[in-house]
C-alpha cells in the first residue's frame, strides 16, 4: 500500500510515484459521464396485430338464436366456449377431462367439460354448423387489444363485416379452432390486400380483418419495469390444494344430477339397511324408441319357447310367480320405455333352473 499525504497536490503525487516504479500507482483523470440509469424494461410500440372476429348466433336452450362474439384462430386445434356463455345460453354440459397445452407445452387451466351447440351467421339462416367445443373460464382478453384506426373502416366501407364492431375492444365468448375453421369459408372466398393496412378476408359469416395495423397515437413510449416475487401465502395455498381431492364443478352433468339425487333421496331404515331411489329422466323422448327393439326380442323369445316345451313350462311358471309376488302388474296404458328380457335354462347335476335377464 502507498500512503499519500492529503496536503500533497496531484502533480506531486505523480512525481513521487514515478521515482519508485516498484510501488507506482496511477490515478486516472475523472471522466464526466451523464447520470443515466441503464434501461431494463419493455417499450410499447405503435403497432397492433388484428385477429379475425365475427358475431355468430348460437341456439340456446329455448331454441332461440343468441349473438356471441367469436374469435377465429387456425392456431388452435380445438374450439372453445366460455363458461359464462354456456350458462347464459343454458346449454347442456358434458363431463370431459381434456388437458390443453399452449406455447412451450404450457398446461392451460383444466376444462369445465364440453357442450354441443349449433350456430349460424348473424344475418343469415345458413350455413348451420354444429360442433362440440370445450368449456373454459376465459379464452382471451378484449379483442382487439386497442381501438383501431378509423382509416381501416373507411378503406373497407364497401364490404359487410362479420363483426360490426371489429375495431373496438370487446369480450370474446367463443373461439373457432382449426377443427371447424375451414367450414366458414366458401369455395371462392376473396381476399383484399391494402398496403399499410390489414387485409380483408371473405367468409360465409361476413368479411374479417386480419393483419398488422399501425396505431395512431401521440403518446410517448412507456417503459415498464417489473419484478415478480412469489408470495409465500400463495405457495402454501397451492401446496394444500394439491392435497385436496378434486371437486366436481359441473352442476349440470348427468353424473352430478345422479349424485344430487342420491344425496337427496337415500334413507336408512331401522334395521340399518339403505333405501335408494333410482333416478329417472324427466323427458322420456331422450330415451329413444325402445318399443320396437323390445317387441323384436319378445318375438325371438316366443319362437324359442315354442321349440322347447320344458323351457316354455318353466317360463310360464316363473312369470306367474313374478306377478303373484307383486313384482310386476299388467300395464293399463302405454309405457314410455320398454325393457326387453329373455330366459336362460341352467342345468346342473341336481337342479334345473330358469334365469330371467
């Protein structure tokens, strides 16, 4: 180390150092630099990429057509509908566990089932397209992300837009994926390219606007500095959530309806035995046409009994006993559902029995 006297001037220090090269110390001249902190953030650019949107009409549970704003995305292999839209339309949910992955194989939030729906254009009755989209809590944020330049609407004022408010940010409730994307284009769909503006594509649901658009803004670029720090409370909550069993969040599925019926009607008698009531569908039309199949099975059984006298005798005795015990009665009016049955002869060393199925 070299000690310098504070009273010695700068030139003297340099001279002393030059006389002792083995212990020389060089003090550089101070350099004047502007006091600017290093930039480490994100700058907003004055451009926006537009994805095609249309307004479709989906048939609700009353059979009425309801407007739904839709995003067209060929990058998705599936079609998606929001949970809020399914509730609003009263569509029937179906139990479905499908894992969805996004960019970089990122796992998306678990689906809330699927549903079946039919939709048409906003101003026509055809084409009618049916699909089974998956249900998610949210598809994306408002589209477009910001209000577009009015020059786009003026340039394409001669065409009919599939989304009348394509240039104004709004919620998205439905996503048309690649599974049905091709069905919305006609055989001779036209494309209009305009330099400096996004392009217009003709579909059966109206014209859509796709491409990059310059945003008219006079504001200065905004720098945003962020630091993400995980919350210990959230990490603990997620840890305990992993230990909890998965709860069903589909209140309209058949499985959930059966479970609710079981909890509501199951009783236990004084002997400790449980009494369980079977659930039935309220609308018999959903059961299909069972009369023809049951009648065909009955004729087949009749021909079988006529060929085997012993089986015929046991069958008649079995059915008479079944009626005497009160297990069946004569129907006084046509039923809603017919259950077919057949008889099977079981022969062992000592017993000949009849089994009804």
